C-alpha cells in the first residue's frame, strides 16, 4: 500500500472539490434532481443521491485498488500520482472559470459508454419504488463528468480500494448540498449556484489551491 503525504488533507480536498462544484453539479444533474423533487416523495431525492454517491465510491475503490495492485510501491509512484492529481485540480479550476475546457475532451471520450447506460437510468427514474430510485441514481453516477474524473485522481493517491472509496465518499458528500437543494429548495438558490460568477469564483479558489499544492511539492527541492 502507498503512503500518501497527507491522506487527511486528500479527503478534505475531495470534499472541497465537491462543494466548489455546486454550479457544475446543477448544470449536469440538477434538472433530474429538481424533477424528482417535484414529481416524487421528498425522500426519493435522498435515495437518488445515495445511489449516485455509492457509484462514486465503487469507482473510487476500483481506481484505488488498481493502483495498489499494479503500480510499483515507492515514493516516486506517490509523487507522480500527486502531481497528476494537482494537475487535474488545476484543470478543474480552469474548467469552472471557463478559461480552459480541456476536461471536456475527457468527458467526450466516455460518452459512447454513457449512451448505453442513460436509457436504463432514465427508465428506472420514472419507475416508482425505493429500489428503482436508488439504482437510477447509481447508474447516473457514471455520467461522464470532468469533476468526477478530477476527484478520482485524488482517490488514486490512496493506493487502496478502501482509501479510494473513502475519498470518493468525501467528494460525494461535498456534492450533496447542491443536489439536495435542487430537489427541495428555491429556484433562487438554484439560479445563484449556477451563476457564472459563482462558478468563476469557485474555479479561482481551486486554481489557487492547485498552485499552492504545486509549491508544496516543489519546496523540498529548494
């Protein structure tokens, strides 16, 4: 198993990424959550999001477990993965601000798979029952999303299935306020979180954090 520099900080980073991406979450999935809040019982919104977060945890476990199994152990592997995670964080910040949309190309690469999953997710979402709602959310967790891919780069740092799942659980927890708000709360809050100004501010904060993280990686060499 790898020994990340600061696993607690990585969990906090994943949580902050989820919180900062509120506007992006609403653009990608907010319409679905809003429809569920209007057309179903309130607790279905929570079940849907529970399924979504569980999928994030499963993907995180797969990525973390794969890194732990196949990547050579040692400091160099951890440093390379950490640089990759910081690079993804910087790209995510640029993505939110609209200054550079490189992550869009990564999203596009996964769309052929999503086109096969999406009809089943939509079908389940329109069915009554708690299990259909949960599994609809679980399938929607596989929606191609640059924010999720960025969080997975931090999950990879754990070097274990349990660590990867925990990292993605923290990320998923960060996304909950926006998604629950879309299902239950006012249109004002919905519009506020989706405003480009809010997304730009969150993106700038992520860029600053990414640059600071780069400095901490470079510092030992000086």
